[in-house]
C-alpha cells in the first residue's frame, strides 16, 4: 500500500475522504507534470468530482435483496489527446446549387465525427445540414486525417474542416459585401442568405452570391491542411518533452452492492462527468461516455484472457465474458463545457477518457462496502471472496 493511501486512511473516514482528499491534491492550472509540461487552461477536476458524487444522490435508490453491503467510490483521470507534428486535411466544395461537399479521410467508427464535421461546415457556410454531403475514408478521393485512435480524431478533422469552410466563407462574404456596398464585418451568413446586420433589411440569397462568385472566377473549392504544433516530443531517456498536447479531465462515481457470501459485485448506479471543452454533437458525446463506462465495467469485473500452455482458453464470447444490459446500470452523463479544448469550437477528445476511470471508481466503492482493497483486475467473485476470507 502506498504512503499516499496510508495517509489518506489516517486523515479521512471512508465516507469523507473521497472528495476531501482529492480536493486538496487535484492538479491545477499552471502546475507542471513530471515531464516538465505545464498545464494550460481550465482543470475542472474538483467540479467533475462534486457533480459526479452529487449525481449518485439524485439517482433512484436500487433495492437489493439479502444482506449485501453497499458502498460508493470515485475516481478521476486526465487523458491526453493530440500529439506534436501530426496533420489532417480536408477538401470542401460549394456547388452551384448551394450544396456543400466535404471530402475528408476520417473513419467514423461510432465516435460521431461525421456528424460534427457536417455541422461545422453547415454552420460556417450558412446552409441546412441536409445540404451537406460527406465523402469519408476513401483513400482514392479523400485527403488523409490519420488513424482513428488516441481520442484525437475530432480534434484533427474538426480543425481541418473549420479551416476549409472558413476560407470559403470569407470569399462568399467578400462577394456579398461588394454587391451590397457594406463591410464584410457587417454581414452574417445563415439560412441560405447573407444579411446586413442592421435595420436596413438588405440581404442576398446565397445562391445569387455563389453565381456571382463563379462569374468572377472565384474558386469555391478549398483544400485545407491542419498541423498540430511541432513541440519537442517526449523522450523516454530524459523524461522530458511533450507526449500529449492537451488533456481531458473527468471523474466517475459508482455505487456497488457486494455479496459477502459469494463475492459477487453488482454496479447499482454510475455517474460519469468530463470537461469536454464544448460539445459539437452532445448525443455523440453522451454515447461515447455510455460506451466507455460499459467497457470499463467489463474489464473491471469480468473480462479475463485465460492462457494455458500458450493456448488461449477464452477464444469466444461464450468464455470471454463481456457486460450485458443486465450488468450495466443507469448511467448519469454530465457534460462540463469549459470552452478550452484544442479542437474547432473548443472541443476536447472524449473517445478513451470514459473507459479509463471505471476500475478505480468501482474498486473504491468495493472498499467502502466491505473494507477490502482489491488490487488486481478483473475483480471477480472468486477474488473478492478470497480477499474477504483473508480479512477474517
């Protein structure tokens, strides 16, 4: 047991220590990591802990049969996204009929990047979402974005899309400003129209501006390349350099029931809170959080790769257990929006952060319930039962 944990046990009772101890020790803006990297911007760890813990109280009580022990625990994390020296590209074309075609090599495997990319272009160019066509992940026609990994994909592709759409937006506004005899800053582009922001009521249909731009041979296609800062990359030899350009901070809270006769652990309630900068597509963000928690419950309580004499003993989902709908409780998702992410419109990576916190929250809840500290995953009934027998 670490010195930190021993100190924690002396200072706080099991009921008070989760929030009080962490509130004292949470990372704060301006502090440095072991690699020398200084944390920039907002760090809402304390806020996320308060919100997640409070959410458990607000959720309905789950009644348990028998004499099971109930406990609660929290766990916080910081998860990096974006690495130095990477690039992503995007092509956008504004067509004659006012439709927008986006070509980008992002591979959306459930994270919602396609929706966010379309929303960015539609918002910047003032067209309905249904007028945006996406060409995704076709190496023959789409520029590269890089692998869908590391919670970096939306950071990269949102910035590339924003850059291309913004360049086209400026050209259209310049044409409209010339036609309306006003300054570009006096115009707003929305709902397929370009309007003057005053009481004059002067405006132009976007289609007319597009036609005029074409007549003037102004290109309405744009290729944009977004590049991450070329910071010094992390070097394991010296322990210095930048591994991640920014971090997503969050806290999870769990309530569990432990059957002392069998060692079985059931997750009764779960709250998941992260600072996501700004949610471009809230449903996608919540979906990432739900999926991450479900995966986290799986590798915390049941997923185990068994190998004997070099042969895998759990080759299929019949032997390798994963959570079902019975194992995953109601999940409260709380989105904090500090507005300080590196992505377009200040989004932060949220692919992997929710999956990495469950083990700590559930293990702490088990300790709160039965006074046994579990240090090995998965926390199976056999391991809990054995630990209880040692305690006795």
